[in-house]
């Protein structure tokens, strides 16, 4: 259907009287060529339009518009918020105006709210996404404030998240066709909770504490355990006060408890056989980075798996991929030489890698 310029020229010239001069540079050839070139461009545009139309090949804004037809909306990026503390030259609490801006490293922050504690404020990173989660420490005021001696970010309140990826949005789009959601069944909870900002995965436990109770275990958009402030916001949206009165998105009579997934540290030990001249420190660093990537991928699968398993064979395979490693033996996870099976509500994090 989508012919190239050469194919179009060949077809057009075949329809010209054979007795005519059809060679390149002839009047007939030169008359046909511009039309063939424009037609080839038109066909290419048609192919691009086709790819932009369907859910399996559309990207970015085109995918966003396609998903909107199913009531599936791309999650926008969010900004991190922090608790900031300010003191004056006498080391007493110092008040700062709402809207005042500060700098820390390459990021800027703005004061958005005063807390109940004197001299403590909530600040929002001006940069959207995960980048804003990086720093705690001393703030530099962008504009001078009389009496201010020190400002400091002391606690991350809500994590910033990047805009939802095409892959994640496409997965939710397909899910809207493949699941039957109705009236607070498990799939209904999954679809509605996954549409909330700050949620990267959810597991639904029905009747966990008697009739009418529902537990939602959640990981955030970065596949970590959500911090307390994020859990409180999600609880407020779903079932305020856990009373089942229907003021949130949960049906009347459903007493919903929202909890974070539990982070479990995994400590890895392994014995390496290295090539002569190999730097053990560099090899250990390379293996650690590779295993970190493995753990990250496991956390992304958490919501779709009943139980996650950290497998020794996967750890050893990644170690063998490191430059200079000949063999791997005696691998242990948390002092045990066997696969580590996590509980239903647990997600793995790498504690350390010790090589011998």
C-alpha cells in the first residue's frame, strides 16, 4: 500500500506508450517524477498517521488522546514537597513569607504553607518529577530576608513523580478492555486506585478484618513504599476516616484501609573467581549496580505477582556478566543459600553486596 518513490515511478512509466522515450532526463520522466515524489511523501504521512491512531503504536500526545476515549488519563508529573525549618541569628524560630524562594544545589524551592510549629513551613520543589526528591540540607535564599540566619529542608513529605510513561499508560489502556470492573470488586479497586497520582501499583485484600473490610497495599510511582503523607492523601480519596460511608471512591459499606508496601533489605554474599589482574572493587561495584537494576525490575512486577522471589540464579547470572568474573559460588541472601521469597506485601531492596 505504501509504495516508495522508485515503485511509483516504475508503475507510472509502465503506463506510458513503449515507443516514447522514458529514460531518466526525458520529458515524460521529468514530468512524472515530481508527482511520484509528492505521492511517496503522502503515503509516508498516511503510514505515520496510521501508527499514531492505534493504541499499540501511538505515543505521547496521540496515545494520551486515544486513552482518554476509554476514560484512562495519563498521570501528570508531580512536585516534591518538604518540611523546612527556619531560624534567626539568635537561633529562634524565624517566620518567612509564603511565596519566598530558596535554592539547594541545582534546584529551587518555594514556600507554600505554614505549619502549626513556629518557624516550620512546607516548601515545594519548582522542578516536576523524581529529580526534586534528591536533597535535604541548607537552603540559600534567592531574595534577602532581614533576620533570617538559616533555612533547612529537614524532611521529604511527598515524593515528586515523573509524568506517566507511554508503557505504563498503554498497560492501563489495555487493562480497561480486559477486566470486568463493577461496584467495588477487586478489579474495580485496581483500576480506580491505579488512576490516582502517586500510585505505581496496588494489591487488594478483601475481607481482611471481617465483612466489609478492604485493605489496599500500595507502592508509589517510583515503586517504593509511599511515605506517610502520600498514604494519608490516598486514604482521603478512597475512604476518609475508614468508616465506609461512601464519601470517597469506595462504595458505601466498604471500610478501606490503605497501607504502604513493606520494604525488605536483602544482603547478598558471594564468592568470586576472577581473572588475573582484575580489580575486585570495580567488579563488586559493577555487580552491585546490576543487582540494583534486578531489584528495581522486581519491584515493578510486584502488583502483578502474588509473591516476589529473589532468585540466586539471577544474582549469579548478573555477577557472571561483570567483566573479569570467571565463576560465582556460595551465594547467600540474608545468610541463607536459597532463593528468598517475600511476603504478599513486601518489596525487595538491596542492602549490600559482599564479595570474597
